[in-house]
């Protein structure tokens, strides 16, 4: 088994690749739930998806 090294990025904790992907997925779900509760009547859900994917990519890449 190959050990992935821990990294320090802009997140306030040491993370490995799995940690960053997990944080991204949790944020994806949270953003969508909040979007559906507060912004769905005025803005379509695909905007939340685009924002979540961009944020997730930043977290996985630089987090």
C-alpha cells in the first residue's frame, strides 16, 4: 500500500487526498441544501452545482 503524504495548504488542518475529497463532497451537499432552501425560487440549481464543483476543485488541488 502506498502511503499518501500529508500536506498543509490553506485548510487549517493537515490533510491527505482522501480528506480533501471528503471535505469537498460534504461542502457540495451543504451548498446544495442551502441553495434549495433559500435561493431555488430565484436562481436555478445548476449555478450551485457549478460553484460547488469549482470550490471542490480548489480544495482538492490546493487545500
